[in-house]
C-alpha cells in the first residue's frame, strides 16, 4: 500500500472503498494460501513427495550402477501452474534434470561385488551367532 500525504487533496469515498476492498481480497487470498500450505494433509503430501523423490533417486542410482546406464536423474520437482490454471488432482507438471554418467570400470564393479559379498557374509554370521546364543 502506498503512503499518502495527509495534506494532499481529499480522495473520493468510492475510490477509498474500492482500494479497501482490493486490499481485503488480497489479504483473504494470502490467508487462504497460508491455510492451504499449513494444512496437515498438504504438509504430509509434500513430505511424502520428498521421500518418494529421494527414494526414486536412490533407486535410479542403484539401477544405473547395476545396468551401467548412461544417464542419471539429478533432480525432479513439481512446477507451479500459471495463475488461473485449473488442475485435476494428480495433474502436476514435473520437471526432471538428468546428467550423463561415465561407465564404471570392471575394477570398480568387482570391488563393489566384493564389498557386498563381505557385508552379506558378515550379516549371516551375526544372525547365526545370535541364534546360537539364545
């Protein structure tokens, strides 16, 4: 809202009323947006989307390591629709960023398989020891 000089010419009451109504509409819209953002269901949905995004990113990385894919998704995020757009639930537009991945050398793959085997054998030994201890 702009500052007015008290010594300035008086304004027309209709203009003042129209300005008050505009400010009230903007305030109501802002309050509605805040209420929508803080609604527990919406907070939970955004949190779940972040968890799903992180999980899918990890799955994509694992798949790329196993398959040796050439690209990996770096980031995905929902794009806010333009003002005045009508969206049906689930019609969010998602933008993803990808990067090229160099192929892993055979030495790295063998090392990874060895570490995985060592961890698996260690876990099996711990489980067997725990069962004998009962």
